[in-house]
C-alpha cells in the first residue's frame, strides 16, 4: 500500500509539473490579450509644440482609439531630453510607460554628458524606429555656393572663413555640420545660438553664412526666397526638395545625419508585450493620415522591428560620440 501511495504521489507531482509548464507557456498569450487594461503613460521628453510632442500626441491618440484605453501624453522636458528619458527608464517594465526617444537623448547624450542617469542600451527596450527626419543645409541667398559641392570648395579655398550657426552646442544641427567638416576635411567656424529661431533669424539677416535646419521651419523660407538650399543630410533626395542634392552627392560619400524618433520602454518588459506594442504602433504608422502628416513635416517613416531598432541604436551611439569628441562639444 505504501508503494502504491508513493507512486500515486509521484504521478500527481508529474501532472502538476506538466500543468505548471503548460500554463507558463500560455501565460504570455493571456498577458498580451489583456494588455492594456488601464491607462498608458506616454512620456514626452521635450516641451509642447515641437516635433517630439507632435509625434507623441499623434501616436498616443491613435493608440487610444485602437485599444479603447487612454494613452496620456506627459511632457517632461529638460536636459536636452535626458530628464524625460531617464524618468521613463526607471519605471516598472510592465508596458504602461512608453517614451518617444530621439537622436539627442539616445545617440548624442552618452558622448556629451559626463554623467547620465541611464544607459540607453541597458536600461531601455526599443519598440520601433518611428521616423527619420533629415536636415537641409541652407544659406543666405547672397552666399556664393549653390550646392554642397561648391560649399566644400569654397571652404577649402578659405579655411575658417565660413560661419555656420546651430541651435546650440551638441544639437543635431551643430553635430551634422561637424560631421561634414570631418568627412570633407574642411574648416568652418561654429556660432552656437540659444535655439533654432534665433539662428534662422541671424541667417536671414546675413550674420552667419550657413545653417543645418530641420525641414518645417526652413521650407517656408526657401519658398519665399529668403534662404537658399544647398543640400539635404539624408541618404537620398527628399520629395519636398527634389532638385536639392544630398551631401553624399556633393562628394562626401557615406554621409548621413538625420534626426530620428523611436518608441522605447523600460528594459525587462515581457516579450509578448513588446511584440504587441510593435505590431500596434507599426499598424498606426501605416495609416494614411498618419503617414501623410509625418511626410509633410519632412519625416521618412521607418516602422521596423525591435531588433532592427536596437541594432540601429548600437551603431548610432559610437558614430555621434566620435563626432562629439572631434568637435569638442560641451553642454551649454
């Protein structure tokens, strides 16, 4: 009887163990089906009104409609976007905190700040790269060069004579021009400003020669003849400026410098939640009204996988860290 009882206990234990394994295998599916079951916080690391805010609120609204659960945009500006990203990185990795990361606080910040409250690779989980947004190098209409090739030739003929403005040290507008200087082996003088508006005003007034601008503020000025486009920083020509060559076409082979925006969340989230977020955000990005809106702002929608976005980040950090080091850029 004792032997029979022991065997029965063993059979029971095997059955229980099998059930535990089976339930653990299907648990992620149940979790994904139930997610999200409460409001989701979307951290916006910059003030209202900018590109990060526009993209975040568009996606938050569309996900709210898709899920039937409120996705709340929460602006947390400061430190060039590092404050909001650091805040998001420290929240529980349960899928209820998302953040729109970008070039400055993921790729540039590790090389720019001596102390950073987060590691963009270890502390954050990529979901999808949303868009790449190239810059356009513009000049005052009186500037002699008509394109990047002529700009480079002019800079080589008169080292240090050309002034270029930026919204501030360490910004993509600054570092994109530093990358051009390094790759083209030219010397130009950097004039940092406190923001893009002042830099563009000075450019239009002729106080500086060239400036790498984001597309939205530059396009009206180009259309009005107040600025002259010399080249775009993307790997291919842009639909809004089909006749403007890329920097690579101007003789700097392999050059590309773009602002990019991507959705991330705290590291350690369940794989099924990561998968659902990627599927749903990519679905939203492919909606015609969303893609048209972002394209009108000069953005090129990417909508890739978490793995592809992670590989992209790993390549971007050393690239921009080198540019920061070569430029001697410091935080304003």
